[in-house]
C-alpha cells in the first residue's frame, strides 16, 4: 500500500507515494562536451562541482525514489525548492512545466503498453533543467533513455554541441516518441479484439474493452497536460532555453498534437467496440430467443391436441363424450395429425424466412 501525505502537513513535505521498485537508489553522472563523454555511477555527488567549473555539461540520472535521504543529497546540492522535492517523490502528479529562478521543473508520464500482458506501465519522470545541468528522476530503472545515452556517446551530435536545454528536449522527445509505440500496440490489440468480437463475443472481451478504455483515459489526461505545459514553455521567455531549442520544442508539441488525435481515434474505436460487443451479444440472444419461440410455437397446437385427449370423459355414458377414444386408428391418427401440423408450420416458417 502506497504512503500518502497527511492532510495539514507542511507544504514541501517529501513523502514517497509510489512503490519501492529498486532496492537502492541509483545515481548516474553523464558528463559531456563537444569532445568528451563519460558516464559512471556514484554514491555521492560532491565531485560534480569540478565538472561544472570546467564548462562540462552534466546529466544526473536518478533511478529510484524511495530513499529520501539519498535524494536529499542531490536536492541540496542543486538547491531545489521544497515544493519541487515534494512533487518529485509524489508520483501521482500530472504532467506540467514550472519555471523557477535558476531552473525549470518538468513532470512527464512515461507510458509503456505491454501487448502480451495487455497492461500499461505508467511511471512519473521528473526533469530539472538548469544552466549547465539536467537532473532526471524516475521510479524504476526502465531504460527508456537508452537511445539518448547512445547518441551522447557519438561525437559531432547536437546533444554534445548544444546546451542542457537540448538534452532536456531530447529526453522529452524520447518519452513522447514512446507514446506512439504504446498507441500502435493499443491499436493492434483493438483490431484483434474486434475480429474476435465479430466472430464470437465472450465475457472476457468486455473486461478487455473496459481496461483499454481506462488506460486510454489516463493516457489522454497525460498527453493533454503535457501539451499545455509545453505551450506555456514556448510562450515564456526563459534564458535557460535558446531560440534554436525552442524550434525543436515546437516539434515535440506537434508530435503531441498527433498523439492526441490518435488517442481520440483509439477512444472512438474502443467505444465502437463496446457497441459492437453489445450488438453482437444482443443478436446472439435474439437468435436463441427466435429458436426457442419457434419451438414453443410448434408445441402449442401439439399441446392443445394432447390436452384435449387427456381429459377424463367416459364415451360409454354419452355418445358426445369423446367418441374418438373408441376409434380403432385413434392413436395413430392423433400422432399423424401432430406430425402434419409440425411439418406445415416448419414449411410456413421457412417460407417466411424465420428459419
């Protein structure tokens, strides 16, 4: 069970509200400039100041948010605001962009959708952009930023030449690009469910449809909130973001607009899938009811005949008391009459198209 901040606690109280995924907090320092790149895991970050004074750009990658004491060493070193510290470990934040005096704070949602398990992994990623550094905080060690690290290893790339603002853009773009993969996976699942529902709707299909609808709702909220945050970032004049990087940021914004359009289409497909499921289920029920109705209709005259001749009247007491009971061919005649009625009704139903 996750921990929650108690009502009335002081603003800026850092309490981890997520789950403990890693045993230890992993702090990795990526130092780079146009000529050099190094990456190493550290227990303390005291030596970062040497790199910063040498005009080397720093990316501090923090994985694991459960150990507040370890996180405090990073927060204090970069003098982060208590409200930022609280938002980092409160993993239920919506995506947003908040400017501060010396840095910009971004909250994003990393969304991965596993096709085999048909479950979504929704994780919060926090980014702090400073004048010559970038800090990222994530709850797990999911290697979502591996493509960015590989690009940093190569010389003559924009990541090595431009400032930390371009690195922050690249990290954001990596998360947004991953949205496409998740949406493609969801669309493939929707198409598979659609084929199965058309052929033979089952109860578990309804559970899958509800699960997809909930996942898309969360996905939609994350995409819309991030789009609003990037809008504010593009409008504001911040010395931490150059005009050149703003052009790339607009590109991420355009990608988000495309993601939102695809999300809306996927949501409509899921709602249509639900209507299709209910319609097919109703059609199957109608088919069953039609067969039962036909059977009941056929047996109505047969039951009437059987009821008539099941009455206890004595033909010896009166010639009007069912004289057919004394007929030599009475029983075969009644069975033949029932068979004839059945055949006539089946032929009638067939001509009407009810069978």
